[in-house]
C-alpha cells in the first residue's frame, strides 16, 4: 500500500486566513514579516497534520493497492469526504473503472472505508504491482474555519513559539512540540495506523 496527496486547491487562502489568526495571537500589527509567518504557518500546519495522521484541508488522495483486502478498503488520512473513482487492472491488463454501484463508502467511521455492496465481489486483477488505484477526497473542508478550533489554536501557538525563537523554518520542522500544543493535538491524533497496516 502507498498513497500520495495533492496540494489543496485552497491552500493559499487557508494560509492567509490562518495568518490573520497568528498575527492576532502574537499581537503583530505590521506586515513586513508576513512572508516569514506564512512559511512558519505552512510548516506548523504540515507538522500538526503529520502528528495527527490526518488531512485538514480538502485535497485529493491517491491510494495504490497490491491486492483487494479480505474486508473493506481502509482510507488513510481521515476524514474521508468522498470517493472520486476506483480503477484496477483486470486480468487482461486493461485499466477499468469499478462502478460506484459495486461498493459503499463509509465516511463517518475513522478511517473511512470502502466496502462491497450487497451481493458484490472484488474483480479479478492483473498480477502487476499496485493494480488498484483509489482516488478520494480527504479533509475537514476547504476553508481555515473548517479546521477544528483546537487544531487552529495549536497551529497559532506553535507559530508564536517559532516566531519568538526566530528559528529557520528547517529547524522549526524538527523542533520539539511543547506539551500544551501536544495536548491539543492529542485530541485529534489518529490511533488506527495498525488497522491500515494489517490489510496491506
């Protein structure tokens, strides 16, 4: 199993909105550090997403599988919003879209999952590596305000710490997360990686 995530279409707008929250939190009234603050905000956002093992802003995730699982297909980086498509290489090596009527997407559970519809079975696959491609949308929404409030606070607190230390972004990425921020992250930290690894 492997997956990749595309840059969210609304990322710049989200960072600008978070920048305003950061400046208010830091009591910054000038603009000449905005570029540096945006870099720190982007780094904090990515760092906290990684700590939570979630995706905050709606983006396209591409999941590659070597075989059909025994049960449902679990979707990394919750929450999952919708399934765009599922393609597979059939026994002749032809790329074929699996009809959406053949499966059910559970977007409520975490992680999201794709299960067989009633009386359906998985199609026969070609023997090549990663013959299955699942494309789906993951995230809380398209705006900064869609990110849970606690995570917004965690982002602004982390940026304030890094800004006050005036450390380079590269160092900020490996800087230890303070306990207060870690407590907020813990509220949303996903603990189901073992579920995903068990179906590889």
